[in-house]
């Protein structure tokens, strides 16, 4: 399976660990079209990671508020 196909699958599955692993192992591209596709995929992956990060932060804040409420 090619790197781009692997990244596409990781994005679709929202597999942050695979996205991280794949972006750290970014291959060299000799064709402009493939490089543009990779850039687009990496941009999409970054947006996904940022969205998931925001969701985690919001969940952590809700847990913190709940914990404070239950402790009072």
C-alpha cells in the first residue's frame, strides 16, 4: 500500500496514531502531482488532529467542572 493511501485510510478512520506515524515518515516525491496530493492530505490530517485536540480539551474541562461540583 502506498504512503498516500495509508494516510487517506488513517484520515478516514480518524486514526491519530497512524497519522502521526505516517507524517513523521514523509517520503520524497519526484512528481509534482503526488507532492500536491501529499500536501493536501497532510493539511487535512492537521485539521483533523486539531479538531480532535479541541474535543479532548473540551471533554477535560467538562470533567474538571464535574469533579469540582462533586467535591463541593
